């Protein structure tokens, strides 16, 4: 997958150059208009390799959407800024996403999110259309089926994401060749059902595994079907369609079973991979080390992975990186400068705190009986930082959090400092940075990362079981993860509350810096998102300004205004 992602970027440009210098046979030929350098829907594809390049461009777009190498503010929101789990540092208040005096349908974040998924849909539609072109030769029918399956998977994936945060959206299923101003919204149920139908149609055309990492496999479709049926059932239940909702939950559980119990994927329970012989680690830490992420690396928990390649980064693809140490790590050198300084491994790398964990994410989910947890161990969630300022009374010693959090007599200063001083997850930093000898400055990781990990499938199935009334079954699923994490406390049916706090807390422990939290909260419906944002947002603006309920993001006002020939209804809570 490394070569799939990185080695095709120059092909299109090369084709353009070559087509411009091919000589003509005569003046008559020269005058005959054959716009070979002007690509249209009709002439964009002549080989199956070009269709694969279109698919590669989607993989690349998704990589950049998850990793955010350009550090775009709206993508931090996509990754969770403004939810119960993440906020912004005091030095990043201009990028806040919990001040509802500023959040409205004109906010560019909503448009960027909405338009990005439709850009991806447009690419998928074009690739789907191209697979039927009579001039395209395929090595085998299976190759064509897999290309079509990947494109339809991406289209379904995009509509799932749109449906979870915006509800019903226009269903665009063919390439657009002319401007259109009369798109009609589907319902949320119709959006989910469309994505489900797409995945059902191609499930068996996806391979069970692949020889190289990064390409979509059958388990990725089944995981998304598990999530989509869960989302569908939740919406049907909200519409008081109990029978249909329960049928959807049953399908969610069935597709979760296919992934969890099918024999291809399994939780990693023992040390594995490139650093498994080191005494300091544990199996959860192993999941996030270089050369350990892909299924092909022996990681049976990985269902679908982002591909990162340091050699490609150095040679041609500057976006082939995870800038997590830079964007997610703390800034002790500012907030605790009397005790901790620098940008090395011992302080989480060269962090600038573009998105920070709330107190809920860093501390509250590990309080009291929840503390004994492998995911709360210092190697996984580093809390012990050794003072490295010679004048500090803690030089060479662990700096207490009471000092890091409350080192000033001024409460405002303390709150600001707490926003840039926090524990460091092994998912965002490492003790062995690649590229330092080449001039890299500990801002970036060069490991692969997860789009889908089996742990999330388990938590989706747990939620589906709980919504079906099977709280003991839901607790048993949560405990699959808690057992792997050597937690001393195992949940019971009575813990599975109707606000889904137990599941949401477990998602926060297991999937920190992995899940798209907005999708989760809005998919769950009701007032779950609003209640948790008010309760856990780091800064007080959320409690002061979030004075209305919503469980969908607004349709971007630009989209409504542009669609002049057909009214697009705004979502509840966001009407002007």
C-alpha cells in the first residue's frame, strides 16, 4: 500500500505533458480539434490503471483527512475538537469550537466537512462510472469487481459520515456534468439505507485480506454495516418505529459478529511486533509502534489502516506523516517552564497543543475504581515527567500534577497552564522518533495508523446489544476490552445506563485520538451530545452559550443559498 499511496501522484501530470508533445501527421490533423489535454467525463479513462489512480486519490484524501498534515482547523473539529473529549489550549482560543455565540450555519467548518465528503463522492461516482466503459481492459473480472467495490465502499463511507452529523442529505449517485441547483434532501433513514445497500452489494467482492496494507477489505464493509444498522436503528427508534428499529439492531449485531467472531480478526492479547522484547511495554502500547499497525504485520486487530511511509515523505510526499506530536502534544515549556522544558521525547516531542484532551479525557475516566487499567499505565498514557530544569526543586524527580496544574496563585493562570500541560498518549508521541538524524524535529510520527480497529467494532456491537435490551450482553462486550486491558473493575449490566455513559467512557479510554467523536455523539441522538459538551468542555463558554438542544450539525448556509431552485430545510436548532 505504501507504493499504492505514494507512487501515482506524478502519473497524471506526466500524461498531460506527454499528450501535449505528441506530434501530428499533417496540418489537417493539427487543425482537427482533439482536446486530449482537456479531461472530461468522456475521455478521462483509457486504462484500468487510471481507474485505480482515481481510487488511490481517495485513499490519499482520507489519509490527509485523518492525519491532518496541513493542520487545518476544521479537521481538528472533525477529529473531535469541541466535544466532551477535546478542546483548544489557551494559546489557541481563536480556534475554539465550543463558543456557540460563534457557531452557526455560516461557520466554515460545517461547509468544509460537508463539501469534502461530496468531493469524495464525486471521485467515487466517476470511478464507478468508469468501470463500465467498454474501452477499459481488465486483467480479470475479479480485478474489475474489486475496483468497483472499493469505489462503492467509499461512496457508502461518505454517506455514513454525512448522515451521522447532518442527517438526511442529497443522494448524488452519478457524475455531475452540469451545474445543478435543485438537490433534494433525503431523510436520515434514507441516507443510512442507501449506504447500507451499497455495502451489501459489494461485501463479497472485497477480499478477506490483502497482501499489502491499506486497501479496503471485507471486514471494513462489515464494520461499517454494523455501525450503519446501529445508526439506522437509533433513528428509527427516535421515530417510534420500534419493530423496524429492533430489526436494524439485530442486523448490527449480526454484522458485528461477522467481524468479531469470523476468525479473521481478533484482539491482540499478547506482546507482539517490532518492540515486543522490550521490558517497558505492554500489548496495548505495541498496537501503536512503528511496523506494528497493519494486519500484514501480524496485528490481527487492524481492519483498515492509513499508510505512512518515511521514504516517500523524504522523496516526494510531504504529507506522508502523522503530525500528532506537534498538533496534539502539550507545551510544558510554556505552562511548566520552571520545571519542564524542551521539545524532546521526555516531554512528548515538539508539541504546540492545537487540540487538547479535556479533564474528562485525561483524568475523570480513570478516577477511583477505573484507575487500574493498562490504558492508564505510564507507558501508554504518560503522566510521570522528570523535571529537566536544573533550578527546579523537582530536577531529576517526577513533577507532581498538583504543581503542573496549580503552580500559580492566580486561578486564571492555572487554568491556562492546565490547558497546555497534560498527559501524553503513546498514540501521539514516542520515545524513538524516526528521522532525527535527517533533521526531523520530533514533530511527526512515521507509523501507520488506524481507520478501523476491532475494538471499535466490539463497542458498536455492545451499543447495539444495549439498545436491543440486552444489557448483560453489552457489558460482556465492554469487558472484552477491559479484560485485555487488565482492568480490576469489570462492568455489569447495571452499569449500562440509558445515556450510554459507560459505553462512551469506554470508547474514550480505548479510542482516544482514534474515533471521530462528533460522529459518535450525534449518531446517538437525543441530547447526548449537548449534555456531554456542557458537562465536560474545558472552557466555560460552552456552558454559557450552548442554550439550545441539537443532535445534528446545521446544513451549511452556503449550500442552502446555492441550491436556489429547491428549498433545503435547515436542521432543528439552527434555523434563522
